[in-house]
C-alpha cells in the first residue's frame, strides 16, 4: 500500500503533532509528495507548519483542504485524530485508504523485529521494560509508539535498531494493517475510551487486531489471570505463552511460597527486590521478561537469565506511573497521572500500603466510579474529587467513602490535599479520568502535581 501511494500521487498527513510531523518527513525521505494539515491554530502548530514549509512540505494549520485530501493517494492519520474528523470522513467518502503513522514507519523499518505491546493498562511500563531488558542483553533497542516516541522518528534515525519495543494503543492497532510482531503482548483488558468507542465490544475488537496477521511462527504473551485478555485471539496462529500471579503452570508466574518471579520453572528474581510499587508491576515484569525470553532462545541461557535479573533491578519505572515525587513531614506524594481510566486508578489505589488521600477527577470517560468503592474503603482515608467529573464522582461515591470537593483549580486541589494529609499518610494522584478539562495531557497534569507537591519541601 505504501509503495503504491508513494508513486501514485500526493499523500495527506492529518495532524501536526510529533507523530504527524515525523510521518511527513519520513514519507518525503521515502520519495513521496506530502500535504500536511492540522485544524489547530496555536503558536506551536503554526511554527510546526512553517518549519515543514521551509523543508518543502506543503502544510496548513487552522484548516484542512478537504478537496486536496479527497484526491490523495493515501491519508495518514495521527493517533489523536478521531474517525469522525472531517478530513478522514472526506477521505473515506472518496475511497482514499486511511492508515496511521505507525504503518508508514513499519514500511520504512522492514526487517527490524519488534515486540508489540497492547492492553488497557501497564503497556507503557511493559514496553519500556522490554526495551531496557533487550538493551541489557546487548541489543540496540528502542521503545516507541504510544509510549511517546513516534515510530517514524525511529525510522528517520541514522542507525536502525536491532529491536523495537512498540507500544500500541487501540487506535494505532485500528490503523496499522500490516502489524506483524515477532512477539505480541496483551497485558490485560477492561473498559476504556468509551468516550470514543460506541461500546466496550468495539474497543476490544480493535485490541484483537494485534492478532490480525498471525502466522504459525507468531509468538504471543497473554495474561492468564484475565479471562477477557486470555480469550482474545485464542484461535490465532502461533505459539502462546502465559504470565500469571496465580497459575503456577504458566511459563512466567509468581511463586508465593518462594516469593519469587519464576520463568520457565526456575526462579529469576525475588519479588521483594523489585524496584516498582504494586502487585500490578509484578504482572508487568513477568510479561516483559517472558516476551524478551520467547523472542529468541538465546535470551533463555543461564548467562542471559542473570543479565535479565540484574536489568530488572536497575529499572525504575516511568514518570507519572506510581512515581514517588516527594516525601516530607511524614507524607509521601505519589504521582499516577497515567491512571486515566477506572481500572488503572483501582490498581494504583490497591498498591497503597498506608492511609491515602486520593485525588480523583478530570474529564469523564464514560465509566462509573462505583467499582472503586471497595478499594477506596480499604486504602483511602479521603477522596478529593475535582474537575469536570467531580459531580459524577461525588454521586457514585457519596455515602461509601469520605469525600471532599477539590475546588476550581488544581492549585486548590493540592492545597486541600496538603491540609488533609497526616503524618503516615500518602497523597495519591489517581484521576480515573482524562486530563483535558485542566491540562493538555496527563504528563502536564503529573508535572503540575510534582511541582506543587515539592513546594512544601
């Protein structure tokens, strides 16, 4: 598809964020003619469009030339562009194929093996850990995709990697028809993005696209403890390995008797030695180790196992994922801004080992908050609800857990948390919502939490 589009006409790139810009530049390097556009009008997007035009790439900001897009040989959509966006509607109406940025990058990186990681929660941590483990084994490995670095940016580099750890969102899976990983990892599944999908079934259907190009040589790593994830793609060609916290027959599992993570029947590392907080990170570590070990039999030798164990100890996680950002006056401040859905917030809450003031709020994503009640009753001394979703959170939790309202700004939310927290407590940002009512993304929200938390030190 990409080869034909490069020679047949102009390729339209929709969205001038990191992914769109990298895709536009990569397509030009591959010999294509590109028109890029973004509906945004801010200073940043205007500067980006000007930079592309200086490179000889046609670029618009504040508008899309729909007639030009409808006449394109291919449309490349950035991950954040919704299917109902006018340029994508115009492309489909004209019969123009629509793919994502990742499809362009995979075309340019043909021959480079990759481990694709998807799921509702944990996929960024697993992706980063996979890249870290591969690097410890001596490979030139990079983490890319939904984790933050566009795969097209990797393809633009001067040196091809030996391996790519590729985080795939459901949106990216939908628009990457050639995806065929050396190893595919499915961490878990729970309802998410119901503000964009018509049903949870539609969301899971996009996740199932991980398996769409399965072959007998394909290798799959799945969560034995999650029935929905375990059953998704169960009939796909290839070999399946499971990780589990409970099933001692799984290739990668937690052994409670030995308090150890076991890979292929032999303990690899003690759970107490893991540098990451929470039982969910035991699962994430098992998934990453298993994916790397099945990627190549050379990764299972005694020497390789020792290198992998040492690499786990030197991995300290990602920002905004149960990140300890401050510890003073007997209070620990923990940033889990990446907990943008109810399931991930529950995981963060259940990781707490001390009375916790939980900050929850943002833009509602379509899920009820009632499923958090049991975890909050066990771990939360107080829930501070804030943002656009505050009335909905209050409605669902009132009468079940102690509640306070956070005020009209995030500064007020943090002031109330500081007043409420007692020595021996934790303050946990676990929003269970998107950030878009107050912030541009979850990173900006987490950065604000970190900055305000440290003001008291």
